[in-house]
């Protein structure tokens, strides 16, 4: 059987026609799945009974099962999903005033071995398919608390630009008015700095948000934290960012995880100012590190965080400090999967 979510609207129309069925039913099916959250063809009451039976024989809707769930005292909910091949992935619902952000994964595991992230500790297994990515979004949409899913961020396990085609197709589905109908500016891709992917993304004519994991302003420190920097060093990455902004006129957010004793000192802040001072439409999002015992990662003190932020602000850098969410349920990437697999 085929995962129906692998098919875009035109593809589903063509599939229905190949089965001798009217193609206009495709929009009805999309509405039932992506807007009404239907997980059973039998519940699609405005479709002919014969069509519902035919669909149930050809397709399935949801291809994952909930393996574990953790709810934080701040309302954050983390889901651990088991895929059909028994691999595990994570996704998170993060509620805030007037919005719910769904954080989803793009790969099973990760091959990039960032030293502050638990996602790589069990190694890389494979890319997620379009259907599996949309499974996450659909499950999160159906399990929000008191509010609609309004934003999607590709900040879960994996490197989205290393699974470029499947991620971009899933984004077009999430953005489609016939599917999730989430605005492009409410969809964010977070990358470790895959330059070819950033260049390709600049030509997609999508007004999505781009976030780059930076985490250090010198090549030595960044290469220690993020081995990908050896392939795409800072000079080349920042040049690529200038080109991206010039082509798209879109802001880039630089994620910067503050790790005690590594990259949170005042000289580190000053180096970051020098790196980004000429970059138009740039923002820095400071993130106190999530404690990860296996990686010996701890956050700096509040005073050190405050001094770092103040240095950037006084130098004219657009800077924000991310509110810590879900720490009581280990909501950082890969932590729930790691704990589950280590049982």
C-alpha cells in the first residue's frame, strides 16, 4: 500500500484518474486529511462509499505510531514516534501566546556530529520520506492543546538541507492552501550551514525563514563544536549568507547556543559582532545550552548570558534570547530517543 501523503495535489488527481475516478475528489481528500485531521478514509463522509473503499485498498494515511510522550510543566509536549521500519524519531509541540509551533525531524539520526546535540549519538540511519515528515506535522496538528498549529520549524533531529528534496516537497504541502495552509513565513528551516543547500534554497521563490546554526565566530571553535565547519568554513558561509540576503531580501537568523567555558565569554561576543556587523538583515538568537550529561554540556550563568547579549545589543546586532522550554522533559533534539533506546 502507498502512503497517500507522498502525493501532491496534482499527483493525487492523476492517480485518481488512473484508477478511473474523478480527479476533483483529490481536493476533498486533501481537506479531510490535512485540514480536518482524518486518519481513516471511512470518516470522509462526503465521498462515495465505493471511493472510500477503493482508497482504503490503495493507500494508508498515518505511517507512524506513538512510542512515548512527555509533557512539560510549561506546556511543551514531546512525542517519540516509531516508524514502520521500527526506527524512532522525535517531534515537539511548543505552545505560546496566540501560536503553537511544531518542531519536526527530517532524518532518523544525524551524520553531522555537532558536539552539543544528542541527535548524533546513535548515528545516522536514513532520510525521512515526504510522507513521514508530513506524518509528524499531521500528528502535531491533531494533538495541540487548546490552539491550532500555526508554525512549523525544521529544528528536530537531522539536517534538513541534507534531505533537500523531501523537505522542500513537504514544505510545499505544509504551505499549500489545499493542505495545512500554514503561511511560508511561519515555516523555518534550520541548517548547520550546508552552503550548496542554502544557494539552492535561495532560488526556490519561497518566503520561508532560514535559520543557521552558528554557535561560534571563529573556525577553530566552530570546527570543534560542528565538524561541518571543516567543509564549509565561516568565510565561505558568511559570503553565502550575503548572497542569500541579496537574492531573497529575507532575514537570516543565526542560532548561537551558549556553552559554559566554550563560546560564552565576552571576547566570543566581540568576535561574533565582527563576523556579522556587515551582514544586512541578520538576527542572532541566543540559546542557553540544554544540559546533556553524555556530552558534558552545561549552560553559562545568567550573568554571563546577560553580558553576552548586552555586548551584541550595544554593537547594533539584532539579538534575542530564546526562552528555555521543556527542560524538565529533556526536550532538546535526540534526548528522548536516546533515553528510550538506552532502556
